[in-house]
C-alpha cells in the first residue's frame, strides 16, 4: 500500500525552509516594563492645607503691592478722532481725511491734575484696528528688512511690493505701508516741551531685525495712499517709529509708544497740545486716542495683575480654611478602606 501522507519540504526527513519563527517579544528595558523609580506623593490633609496657605500668603501681598503701584500711575487719555472734526467735516469724514488741501491741525488744552514725574510716556491708542489679521501680519519680508543684499525680495508683500516701473519697495508690505502718521506737539507757557523719540523701540529689534545698511527706497510710491513716509537717508535700524509700528499687536485695541517727555509736570500746569490728525481710521470705524502716562516698578496702569494675584491668593486661603474646618469637624483616617465602594456596598460584588 502506498503511503499517502503529504510530504512537507524537499526531501523526506528534512525540515521545511524558513521554519524558524521570528520572536515578537519586545526588547527588555526598565522603561518599557515601567520599572523606573517613581515618586508617588500622598496628599495628606496637612500637605494640602499647607500648600494652599503658602500660596495665599505669597499671592495676597504681591497682589496688594501691584494694585497700590498701579494706582500711583498718573494717566491722561484724550480721544481726538471726533473732537478734531469740525461740524462741517463731521458729515463726510472720509473726504476730510483723504483731502490733501484740508487743514488737519487740531489744538486742545490740558490741565495737569496731579504731578507727573519724568519720564512721561506718550502713546497713541487705536481701537477696532485688527493688526492680527492673517493677511496683514504676513505682508512683510523679514529678509529684506535685515539685509541690504535681499532688498529685491518682496515675497508676501503684494500689493505693496513693487512700483509701476517694477522697482522693489523697501520696506515692502501692508504693515509698513499703513504706518501711523499722526503727530503731536506739546508746549507750556509758550515754550515747547521736547519729545524724545530715541530708544522707544526694542533693542533686539534694532540690532537684529532691521539692518544698519538698509535704507527706504520707493516707499509710499505706489498707487494706494498709505500712512507715514520715511527719510531715505536714515537706515531702517534708526527709524524707531517704523520699528515700533512693525511689531504688530495681538488685540484690536492697542497702544504704541510715540515718545517721552523728560521733564516733570506740576499740578495745574496748562499744556497746549497740537495734533496733526492725518491717520485714516474713519474708513473702518476706528478710534484714536492720545495717552500720557507715568510708570512705576510694575510698569503702566494695569490693575488686572493685582486683582489676579488677590483673587488667586484669596481663593487659596479660603480653600485652606475650608479644609481645616472639614478636617476638624469631620476627621477621617488616612487610607480608611471602609470608604471603598465595595466595602460600603458589599452587595455590589455579588
């Protein structure tokens, strides 16, 4: 009788090729096997109460100091986009602001309420201005700003990239093109107050982002009417108004530094302010404000920081007191197994 058992492999008695199985067992390591040393803190009532108490003790004094410091800041705010419009121009503000022949000079008086110690920082504030719009933020070329050899690079700058003659615009892009161009002059007793416009930009921006050998070229020479103009004999690293403006704001209401008055102002001093109302915010419903402010160790007026510290510190102290009362009134042994669900309800395991 013939043996009908199927033969596996080539010759009888030989094992089939590739019969050795590849092991899928992962390589041993203390990390994969979770054998590394670990710290497993046990949050006892004492640790929890102490932690909340320490946070409260630290945060409350810091909050009070920040709040009191903010209250010492003297600040004066003037909105002028509406007050600088005459009754005849108020009906058609767009025609007024776009006209090259209309006198846009606006004069106002300010009586100093409290003594302001130098330096007194001058800011312009814009409302409803979305500098964080994606297309606006991208409308610049950082290589062009920093390097003279790259002044021909105008990527991302359309429509303010080149002139009609195909010459590159330096600096290109909508951010530089829309630069703020209102001006302010201050005088007291018929004597001008000097406004220092040096060192108003970040030192890192001046040294690394704007080139010492890059000069404005064909700027504001396009078809669209833009904002301020730049002196073509001054390198971009020294054009601090431009550098301040190019650091775009994250919120639609923002302030940017214009300059500093480096002399004290006494209470009841009468300051004459001459404003050149040039910047077009009427087209998009924006508002313009002039801000004069002193500073303290915490900076300008900002009560939010102090309130935030006080809130966190107060809540922490309340939590600490609540845990103390709960621990005293209704104490509970640490790690008591009687609180486990299957011990509280034995029938749950059946």
